[in-house]
C-alpha cells in the first residue's frame, strides 16, 4: 500500500516543490496532533473552512506528516487549461456540483479510501458563514464515505489562514508573517453506526459527530468556546455558495439576524463562487 509523498504522482510532487517553499517563507506554523494521522490504511481528513488558502495549508500539514491528500474540488477547476491538467495528474477528485453526477465524487472518494489513500473533505461544503468563523452545519458526504468504508475520520482544525487571506478576498496579507495553527484530533467514534441502515437520520448523526469533533479541536486552538448550537446559513437567507452578501431573503428563511462581519468586507466585489478546494455534498 503506497502512502508517502515519494509514492505520489509526479504532478503532485511538482506542486509541492513549487508551493511548499512559498508557504514556509510566508507563514509561521504551529502544528499538533500528527500522531492521530493513520499510516497503515486509508482515512478521511475533515477540517473547518475559513479561507480559500485552507486546502494548501492542510495539504502542507498532511504532506509533511508523510500523508498525501486527495481533495474533492469543483469540476470547473479540472477544465482550466494547464491548472486542470496538473490537478487531474495530481490525482485529485472532481465534484460535479448541482448536477446528477455529483454522486460520482463520493464513489471516487470511497474507492480512494479503500485503496489506502487519504481523502480530504471540508464537510461544510464551502467557507463558513458563521459570523465569528466557527464551523457551521455540515453536509453528509464525509459521513457517507466513512460509514460505507468504516475508515477513520480524523478531525483537523485550522486557524490563522483567514489572517493571510480573509474569506472571499483576493487580497492576501503576508507581512508581517502570520502563524497558521493546525491541530489533528483522535478519530471520530462512529462504530455504533456501522451496522445501522444508511438512513438520513444516521447520516445526520454521523455528520454532527464529525462537526462537533472539528469544533472541539478548534476551541483548543482558539482558546475559547464555540457558541451553542450549529449555525445553519439557510436560516439566515444565505445561498449555498458564493459570498454571503449575495444573499436574498426567501419565504422560508426569514431575515438575517445580524450584519455582515468585517471578515466579509470584500463580499460585494468578489466572485460569486467557491474556491477549488470546496467539495460540496449534494446528497
């Protein structure tokens, strides 16, 4: 079973060679919990999502631990000249969001885990809309992969990337260097759900356990407690993807409870789409 970066596709090693020195130069790192990453089997790595820089930093964290991540990314990125060819050759997984082919990504993710690979998933499906950047309501894709493969699900919290590249901004802040913190926790306990039918209720329970585990790790990184409950953007009239300022109030959502936080100050001028690292769940 091939695991380490040396056994990764040449395109992946090419990207690492280009980007790792840049990340090393532009950020300080505070990484803990590497002992929780499996080395002998495939697994799902789940994380909170606060910046379009997240996937690069999470990949840096995993790569330096000897684990090659395979991220879910929207199919449009795979069609971009040159970039798409590199992403495909690096063995990443396309997501056909909003189409009947969205389930193909989860089949590919299941196959990757069964082949002994690490699949990286952002269970929120997009950058968090929670005003203080806490994890919000999760989608069921990561839980589905985990329950069908019975693989470990490792919660990884990250904090600090939003200081380098704020949510929905294209204006990075690199000086002075910001510290990026990553913390991996023990695998989420889903064992009691393995033999139950894969119903919506079971998927919801597994998903909430996953989000709760990520939140606990983030609380440790931030040194503060997350607010009670799980933020649901639908209850605030927010769209499924794109900058929150693009939201309109719908008949079932009600008005937004509070103004946009300062982290979204660039919202009106940014593109109404998610970044290439967003694996959206359409189940």
